[in-house]
């Protein structure tokens, strides 16, 4: 199997938890409210699977989003705690193209993922989402995502997320089917940047789209993988 066709889990912890939002990165186009049009991936097939997953580390809100207003989500795998995400099973080529679009680069070049798989981290540049992270394995397949190069900042570097952004994140987590609405609200309200500005009740009161009905599923846990010394 060519390297670009090997499978990886893309762990989305922000807007791309929502499969409908992820489709713009796969198919191309401009999401509602966005200021840019995404070119899309070379391979526009949907994810083979999308599952709720718990990662080691924390999600926090920082910088200012030109689309949503307020802080946007970042992930620090070294911070104590757990982060909730939705893992999409994609090809390595699709992950490369999604990462390129998040980095404001043109898709079409396969990233060398060997270093991040082996070391757990690889910086491709100084930008907000130009650091690749591999927090571990899920079903024996590498889990990959991207985040900022800096660790989770103190209170001075955090930014409060907007209601529209939290509503979108709550919808993405809710549709994963692993967590009740109240649990999602409490989780998001406790994330650094939101904590102290949003309460669980306030997040629960947002007009979050109803998740599909069905039996609840258990979230998977990302397991540490072997690392080269």
C-alpha cells in the first residue's frame, strides 16, 4: 500500500469534530460564515469511520478567530487532564491535505509522518496549527492532529470562546453519541479560556442542534504507542 493510502486517525478537537464542517476540507468550498474558500483534498472520499475518543492532555481556547469571534481551540498533549475529540479514519494523504489547508498552504503534497509517529511531535512551522502531534494509537492505527507550537498558556494568553463557536463544538461532540448534552456542556465550560467566563448551564442553554437518536456509544481511549529513543 502506498504511504499516502495508509490509514491514520485524524483527531479533531475543534470545529472539525462536526462531520459537515470537515466536508469542506475534503470536498472544497466555503463553510457558512468563513472568510476563505478551501480547495479540498485530492481524495474526497468521506471518513471510513468517525468515533468519539478521549486523548491525554487538555483543549484550551486562545488567540482570536476571524470566523467565530473569540478564542479558538488548541490542544496541549502535555497538559494534565483529558481532551474529548472525534477521530476520523482517513488516508495519510487526506490528513496531509487537511493539515495543509489548516496551515494556509496548498494541499497536494504528502507529509512525511514518520517523525511524528515515532517521536509524538513534529513542528512544520511557527504557525498556529503547524505542529503535528501523535498522542498515541487507536485500534493499532496512529492518531494524529495539529496544534500550536506553544504549551497551554496562563490566564493572560487565553481567550474566551464565542457562543457560536461553543454551540458548534457542542453539536460535534453531541453527534458523536458518547456524551450526554449536560456532560458536553460541563466539559466545554471547564476548558481553559472558557472556565470562569462560561458556566455549564450557560453552555447547555445554547441552541445546540439535537444529536441523532440511538444507543449511546463508549468513547475510545487513545493508547500510547512505542517511541524511538
